[in-house]
C-alpha cells in the first residue's frame, strides 16, 4: 500500500468528517503555517513561494469574512472582520514590499485569532 495515498485519504477524510468548528480550526492552523512559510520565503528571497503562501493566508481570511454570520455574531462580529481585514492588509503590504518586518507583525495576530477560536471551541465542549 502506498503510504502517501493512505495519508492523503486520511487527511481528506479528516476534513470531510470534521465539524464546522473543527474545519475553522484547521483553516486557522493552515493560515499560521502558510504565513510562516511565506515569511521564510521572503527571508530567502524566494518571492514566488512567498507570494503563493501569503496569498493562501489571505484567502483563508477572506473565507473567514465571507462565512461569518453577522446576524449571529453580535457586537464582536464587525470587530472580528476589522481584525481579519487588518491581517489581510498587512499580508498584502508584506507581499508587495517583500518586507519580512511587516509579515512579522501579522503572524502574531494570526496566531492570536487561531488561539482565540481554539479556546472558544474547547470552552464550548465543557
């Protein structure tokens, strides 16, 4: 049995059978991962790889904005969208300017968003 094929099936099933909350956490883990890969690529002057991974991170935050139900989110919804848009903007600037210091500002925010959703998820399970 091909181990790469088995792993691909496992990952695919993990996403397909995950709850919406678990999928959100997977997306945010991906955002952190892609942002860090983008940062390393900028550091290495591999601008094509940086662009690819920064754009993946931005896409995740665009998806988070598009799927946030403002009617259910209460007063924190618009604030969360502002944070997401700020992250997208910083990533865009880092990508355009090829500036590691700008992406270094965004990564801790991305990690904070991920950690916040992780805490909310686990608090809801208690």
